[in-house]
C-alpha cells in the first residue's frame, strides 16, 4: 500500500448544547481530520484533541506540529506499508503524542480496509453485527435537571447512563437518579477530580449499585487507585491512566481497577487498542469504548473497535445528533433502542461529505509523498 498524499484539516464544530465535566464547560470542538490518499482510495482518521491541554497534554496545535514535522515524514520514509500494524512501530521512537499518532494510524487503517475491500471492523478482527451503546451526561445544575436528562436518553433506549461528577456535585445527584430509576445501568465519571482524602465519600457509592466509577483519582495514577479499589465495592474503571498495553498490565497486576475504558486516541491508535483488548480478555477484565466528542469519522472508528469480543459493556458512542446539529458524514451515526448497526461497507462504512468538510474547515494543508515522484 503506497500513500501518495496526506491532508490535514483543522476543523471546528459547535456543540448543540454545552458539555460540562470537572475540567470545565465545552461549547465547541476544535480538532483535525487526517486524509491518507493512495492511487484509488482515501482513508480518514480523526485527531481527538482539544484546543486546551485539559484532558491530556496534547492540543490541536501540538498534535498538528508532531504530525507535520515528525510522523508524516517518518511514515513516508518507510515506503510501502503492508499492514497498518507497522505504523505504530514506525512511530515508536517518538514519545507520547498518542492522539497525533492515532489520527494518522486511523487513516491508514481505513485506507487499508478500503484497499482490501473489507470493513474496518473486519480488518480489526471484529465479529459483532451490532453494538450496544450508552450515553455520557455532563454535570447538571440540579438533580431535577439531571433526572430530566436521564429520562430523555432512557426513553431513547440507551443501555447505560454515564454521569459526570465532581466534588460537591456527586452523591446527592446520583442518589436522586437511583431513587427515581432503581434498575437502570448507571455509572459515575470523576475525571480525576478526587483524592484518597475522599475515600469515605466514595464509599457511599457502594449503596447506589453503580456499574463502575471511572477515573476518580489523579489522571496519571495507578497506585492510589489500587488503594481505593481495595476499600470500595464499586468497580473502579481506569481511563486517563491507561496510555498503553504496559500501563494496562501494571494496573491490572496492582489491582488498580476491575474495568478499563479504551479510547483509541488516548492509547495511540487501533493497533494498541486491540493489544489492550486482547490482554484484558485474557485477564477477564471487561473493556468498553470511551468517547471524546468525536465527529462521525472518529465515531466510526469507535464503532469498528467495539466489534471485538471483549467490549462487553456499552460504550460512549452515541448518535451523531446527540452532539451535532450537522455531522460531517453520510449517513450520520444512528442509535435505535441503544444499538448501532455496524456498517459492512469497505473501510469505516460512513462517507465523509466533502461539502461539509469544507464548510467546517479552518485550515488545510497537503503533504505530497515526494519519494514516489523521484
């Protein structure tokens, strides 16, 4: 597979409504799309960064710089690529910058699947024809507003409610929802807002029969999470702490969690995500696919990875209409009764709409593979 050209598009989409977490409130999303061109096809990847380094150290500007000055030249220097798994090896000398790496690798995976006339899910070894999904609910102003939001998505059939929390907006809110809905699948997401000083408060979660609490402690921690997990019955799920297979191995060995959230961008791409999935399956640790407010392109990659067998918990891949008045793909991602039908067309299975890509593009740059013209 010869990549003749790569295009980076810096884009911005407005959220239908503000999304609040312990990091702050987000009203729009700036990110970039990667287009990888061969002679006959185009592969698409999405860089799931933000404009500010809050969830991770990467930003749109830093990821673009890494992609432009290091990753694309390294990819071109390899010449022909036989399989997308090679991309993570090519990028290995460059430390971290996982979201930049994932964006380019994702475009190569999509291109590879299209070149071989198979779906991305099939290329990854996935077998599911449909996937179950949940919904992520930002911090709400009152228990009443939270219950109203939960009811909206419950009526739409979503299989699990993930509720963002932070100190001062946690136990009371969750308790009111549980009182109203004794039997729904519900989890809390702390986004690193707590410390071990909050153990007694976090113990109160055990009475709420939560599926899990996601990343309650520091974003780079696995030690304190092990201490916490030993003191609470609610399963701890790690998110920000897991950037690689090695991180997952250490966390599982220490007993830091009972569940792992796999985000393709956070771990550096589909190849590493698959490795983490496979290892967790061997260790009987269930995984699920987290979300990063992706456009339809990133959402399509999430759908594909979720077709692997150990993604046994509903993920965060909601419908396009959950976040965007207008997504950039056709058809948009649709959820029916909490289920997404996995597309079987070649590649990601959703077609980016050129007119919409252009409409929301703030900056575009092309990188020709000069080695092919020599």
